[in-house]
C-alpha cells in the first residue's frame, strides 16, 4: 500500500507538470486556479494517505472535509449548511471507526483481540487532568491499559521482564502517553487516530524469535509516543 501511495504522488506531480507545460506551449488552457483550488492541498494528501498509511480514519475525515469545502466553493453546497453538518458528520465517522476497528487491521487486530481475551492481570492506569509515571523495573510485564484524559501517562518498560507477547491498550484524549520499551521486543501498532496519532521512535532491530508488544491505540486530539 505504501508503494502504491508513492506511485500516486508521482502521478500527481507528473499530471501537474504536464498541465503547466501544455499551458506554457499554448496547447491547452486549463485553469489551475479554479474556485476552491486550495482545497486540493487537503484532498490530495488525504486521498493518498488512505493508501499509504496504516491509520486511515484521520485521512478519511480530511478527505471528506476537503470535498465538502470544494463543493461549497463551487456553489453546489451552502457553507452554512456544511458547517451545521460538520460536527454530526465527524461524530458519525468516529463512531464507525470504533465499530469496525477490529474488522480492519487483519492479523494485528486478531492478535490484539486474542491477547486481551487471555489477559491474566488487569493493569489499568488512568491520568485525568494530571500526570502518572509507571515503572515496571524488574517486574514481569503482562500487558496494561493506559488512559490519558487532559493529562499524561509515562510507562517505562526498559528494565521489565517480558516472557511472551503482550498488548498495551492506550487511549489518549486531549492528552499524551509515552511508552519506553526494551530493546529486545518487536513493536506492532494498530491505532484509531482522530486528530491525533501514534509516533514510533523505537528504531531497534530484533530477531524473529523476540517477543512482540502490540500497541492498541486510540488517539482523539491526543498522541501516543513510543521510545
């Protein structure tokens, strides 16, 4: 999918270049600056992002917003009507993303679902309008549920003991979650980003025999950072 996204970007630049060249040679007279031309800076990246990125919800929302703005600029839809439908539309998309988040994602989603079902411990941590530091030094890690609402959660697993695949369910709403992972694990991510996202700064390379930490993230105007 990511390779296909690069192909789409290449085609976009080629088409734009051909249009400019044909206009310069007076072969065509295509108006690049049509009413609402600026919406293409929203529509095109979001459309390509659907094919290129694993997290699609934010790009779908951006694409819909861009198309609605374009139709308003073209006179097919009134701006006042579009504004009235904006919030309900976003809420519907968010709701659908939650309903189908376990359907989309293939093997990673199925592994996360299985690990959540077979949990042996309930390590639940929540920070609301505050911060919380969690440290598993010298302890066996058996997964965790982390929630940050207008606050921050820092979870340090650098010196923890990991003997099997585990899942971290992370929910960030107008907040932030920092995850510090050990070097001997593989990281796989499934996320539902709503004006937020997951940043993976963990660049360690591991063998196929290492255990996997699955990050199951929901980011609503918030973020999860993996270090």
